[in-house]
């Protein structure tokens, strides 16, 4: 992120440069096409008012808070969300901690204490299905009525649909769980991607002639296990690659791990940050009878990934 983008968390409220901004409010997991319609209107309205534009969202996801543990398959963790917000042209992202205090706060108190007193919103933009406050008692109508009392603008963005129906984070998660990258990309408006630090592994891939960069995804990531043609980005450079996400049943049947083999790279990536963009699913994760059989299939996977990526270029 650049120095001009503001990524603020609770202790920093009111955030520097974002008091009096036009805020898009919601969970915005995935920043899909429906979310982008809200953000686009917030940016446009901010330009009309000569005000900053920002996203106001919550961490952890409310469902994780009420369950007491991570349960939501997160499409965009906070850092990824901030990076996308900056690319979309927002001035900043304000992340409010969703805790017992916030969960117990009434819709009216949220408006008065957070939106008016702490943020001094010039206007808010929300989706048609936005709810907030204790028991989800607040609605877009609640916001509109409060806007008249407190003097801030309120705009409500209509439902966005694709060929499968209403675009939603839950529909995108389900698509990824069944390995349907095309359906997920249709809702997201971009290919699904993940980011993480490359960690050390058993180095088995190197001994088999297929060195991999390993990334431990969040435990709640439920992307369908299998082999994928991907693009890996490291330090601003993009590399064609083939990735395996799964438990490695032929080798050790361990916890799910993302293993990425860069097709045109030979170097050490340990400790580096990598973004992996998923282009197409090649096959299911399989258990082979022998290591040579696994290596033979991996060779075919590499060739297929190269073909797919050349076609998509």
C-alpha cells in the first residue's frame, strides 16, 4: 500500500484524513461485484462532496465472534481487503473490532457514537440487504431516517445479479468449495486469489524435481482440493505456475497446504510474500500407488498448466 492510503483500526479512530468522509459500510468479504457497486457509488458521492471516501468494516467476522472461533471461509482477509480497496480508488479502510461491546450496541447508538461522533460521516452508502446493531435491528431505512436527523446523506445500492442470480459472498464461497473457479470469478469480477508468506516444508518436491513454494492458508479456507493452473506473483513479478491444494494423500495425508511450483523460476522464495491467482482447475487431488506414478502425473499437470496459461494470456 502507498503512503496516501489510510488503513485504520479501532485505536486510531477518528482516523487521520478520514473524518467527514463518505463511507461504504458492511462486511465486504470478497469485495465482489455487489460490494463494488456500493464502493463505486461511495467514491462518486465523495467526489461530488469533495470529501475522502472510505470503507468501514468489521473484524473478526461477526459469525466468527458469535461462534467463538473462526468458522467463515474468508475470501479477503484484512490486508488483502485493504490492498483491493486502494486499487479501487478509496482513500482508506477503517476496521472496527467486532467484540462484545459492539455486538451489544443498538443500531441508534452505532449511528450516534460511531458514525456521527467518531467518524463525522458526510454520507454513508450501503447495500440493499445491510443490517447492523444488536440483533441486526438496524436496516437501510434506519440509516435513512437517522441521516435526516443528523444531517448526513444516505444512499442504498440495489441488488447486483449475474447469470446465477444475486451476487453474494456465500454463493462465491460455495463455488470455490466445489472448485468452480469460473462461477467464483463471475461473482468476484476477478479471478480468486490468495496471499501469504512462503514457509519451509519437507522439501520433498525438490527431491522429486518439482520444487514448491508452500503457503499455509487460513484453517477455514475450503477451496476444493485439487491441482490448479495459477499465476504466482512475487515482488511485482508474475510467473506461470501449477499449484496443489490439499492433504498430499500419496505422501503424508497432512493438514491442507497450498504448494506452488513456478514453471519458469529457480530460486529461494522462503519468507517472501506471494500472491496466487487461480486460473483453472486441472483435476482432483488423487492418491497414487507409488511416488513414480505421482511424479508422472505431476509432469502432465505442469504441461497442462502451461497450455492453460498460454491460452488465457
